[in-house]
C-alpha cells in the first residue's frame, strides 16, 4: 500500500512538472508571437509616419520649385515687356525727334549782336472755332536782325525751328486766337525783353543754306538726350532682369550637378 501511494504521488508530481513545462512553453511562444506582431505593427506605423513626412517634404519642394518657376517666368515676361516697350519708344522718337534733329541745319553756336528789333505790319493767321470751322485773326510781326560774330553775316533771328516753319520773317509766332489784343501784348513783352540784351547766343547754318539764325534749338543735343534717356533706362532694366534670371537658372543647374557628383 505504501509503495502504491508513493508511486501515485511520484507520478502525480512528474505529471505536474511536465504540465508546468508545457504551459510555460506555450506561454513563451504566445508572448513571442504577440511581441513580433507588436513590433511589426509599430515598425509599420513608424515607416508610415516617415513616409508621410517624406511625402510632405517632397510636396513642399515641388511647391517651392513651381513657385520659383512661376516667378522666373513672370520676371522674364516683365523684362521682355520692358525691352519691347523701349523698342517702340525708340521707333516713335526716331520718326519724330531724331528725324527733326537730323534735318536741322542750325548746328553751330555763336554770339550774335542784336542790330534791330522792331514790330512791323500785322500778319494773318487762322484759328479753329469748331468742327470744320476756321476764322481769321491777326498778330503783329516782330522782326529781329542780328550779326553773327563767327561769319559776320547779318541774319534774321527766329525763336526756334517751329517759329521759323510758321513764319520765317517774324521772330515769334504766337498761337492764333480770336483776341488780337492778347497776341499783341505777347509780342510787345518779347520785344521789351530783347531790348536790354545786345548780345545773345544763337545758332546758325555753317553751310549757308539758311540765312536765318535761331535763338534756341528745339531739337538740340539736350532735348534729344532727355527724350532718349527713359527708353534707354527701360531697355537696360529689362535686359538686366532677363540676364539675372538666366544667370540664376544656370547657377542652380550647376549646383544640382555638383551635388549629384558629390553623392
């Protein structure tokens, strides 16, 4: 009886030990599987977060590149617009100011001595009174004779090219209007201002094609310079903008190539 009880207790103990070992083994495998699943799920989440950040970074880079390209395109269009506008201004000035400057024969300057300044007979003129309506009026003619020191020639003096084209016999041609007294007052004031000046700077024709002399040149060096100054500035600015944009693009391409070579 004692042997049977001892044998039963020994078998029971051994079975309990075996069962305990099996249970612990099962627990180990279950825990390992859970940890593997958790690691897999955690690693996937980390990778997904990294991928999201990377996608956001790439999207920001694409937006930056797109914005830079749009800005460069606008800058190039601005530069081209400035160049085209300056070319059009050069064309307009070429057929107006430059042509008049080239056709002007009063190119040499000299000191002229005022010999005589008198108001002669009235001259006829016409002014507009409406659509297809013209009326006549009169203005006094102021004649000024000068002696050119360089040539010693006596010439009739005109105010500028416009006055000479309107009436080369008179020094100044006022704008024709209905009020003849106003035009007479203008001519008298000019005559009074010329009397104190016995010597004036004038321009004459060195080729002697024109006998008249001019007090001022309407299309001289200074007016031509001022008329061409702003178109030249616009042309220079437009060219500089295009050059800077192209230089920036070239430098960016060179930097990308250097980075690729270093990698």
